């Protein structure tokens, strides 16, 4: 029987609820403890999801010797400090994307993980789901030939939350790029690598962060056209075109169980039955890494996370987006 992996969760917002619901579907792991800066919130979360213990202090969670790995689901600007504190307490970490807000922070997180010989992985859940695995299989098998074009978007109407929302707050590393633009950027990076050049244009709100942002990534023979926005809803289907065919990921592509390969008049549809919402697959990967004494994932390495944040840094320089904590 596989070794039981005992999890802690830090930051108990909407994503944490979804994550823990999926955690409870995965065999041979357990929700051991949860922590919030608000004790009542931690108690309510623990009662709802059956956590053994709850804390109103993050430090108490870091000190819990029964917890092996912590899922960090705090706000973007806190990922860096919370991850470092967990690693220094010898806790493995699965940190919700983005791993941190810039290259400098990610480099320090990687250095700390290696110094303490402790597992660290960015929670880019799309990377681990079976739909994305099928996409990579088709690409690796040259099913659509040489890639020539990729288009992916991610948008929703965040304006209804108001300008005071965390979405538009520079002190909370707000803006669409880090929050949702990271997904189409990840898709282009994972399939095409680091681009030769990037062009980016942003529409900003008065707080200085991006309400919407458009990006063109250029490679030798390929272009990726990417977009993210808090200004509207849309059909978020991803398109990957090669010289011999196309691949379409149904909306919303980053969590879709459906993917279609088109070659001439022939269409091949693959549809997967996800376990839970889809966080289960990154949980399975983290559990497996811990059982194998790995300090990072081979599916989404620390170098991958560093490459991705460097692209986001470059796009923010191109569009003049800077956070006060920088």
C-alpha cells in the first residue's frame, strides 16, 4: 500500500475549497490541517472538509509535525513569503500559480527549496490533466506536422467586482496577466518553448494594472496569439495548427475534458471523465514525487516555472506594469 501523504492547506478561499474537495477523492492522502489568518474561518473550513486540525496562525501550520506537504492558496503577493516559510520548516510545497510575482522571487524560492532539500512545485493544474496529456501525445507524434499557429485566450467579466477588487489591486499583484493570462502563456511555452520575441499591449485600469492584455509570441516558423481579460466573458477554445492538421481544445480549454484532432476530412474526438474538478492530477503528481523522494516534478519543473515567470516579467516590462512591492 502506498505511503499516506498528509496535507496542510494555507489560505482558505474559493480555490482552496475546490482543491480540498478533489484532495478527498485521491487515495492514500489525507487533509491533516488547515490555516487562515482568521481562526473562525479556519474552524469553519476544517469542519466543512473534515480536517483533523485547524489554525489561526500560519506558523502553527508550518510547525505541525504531522503535515508533510502544504498547498499554498493565498493571494499572489503572499506566495513568496508563505512558500519560503514552509520550506524553511521542511514542509514540501505545492503553491498555486503564479509561483511568485517575478523572476527574483522565484529564484529565491528555488534556492531555498534546494538548500533545504524539500519538494516544491507550482500548481499549474492544466499541465497534469489527461486532456493536456493527449495534446502532448498528438504533438509528439507529429499528428499535425510542424506547428505554425497557436491561439489561446482566458477572460471573464471581473468588472462586476469593482475597481476595489483584488483583481485590480497592484498591492495584491493584480491584473489579468498573472491571474489568468498565465494559462495561455503556459500553453505556448509548453508546446513551443521560449519565443524569439514578444509583442504585448495592455489596457490598464486607473490603478495601473492590466484589465486586458494581448500578446504575440514569435518563433522561427510559428506565432502564438494570446489574450487575457477581466472585461468580458467569451468562448475560450484553444486552437493549435500545424501544416498537416489542427487540434482544438473545447472551452474553457484550460480545464476541458474534450479535445479534437482534425486532419483533412477526418476528426478524432477524445473525451475524458475527470476525477473531480481536475485538481486531482496535480495532487497525484505531488504525492508520487514525495513517495519517490523527488524534490521537483519532471512534468513541470522549477526551471519551467522560472522560464514562465521570466516571460511574464518581459511582458510587464513591455507594457509598463510594475507592482509596488518590486
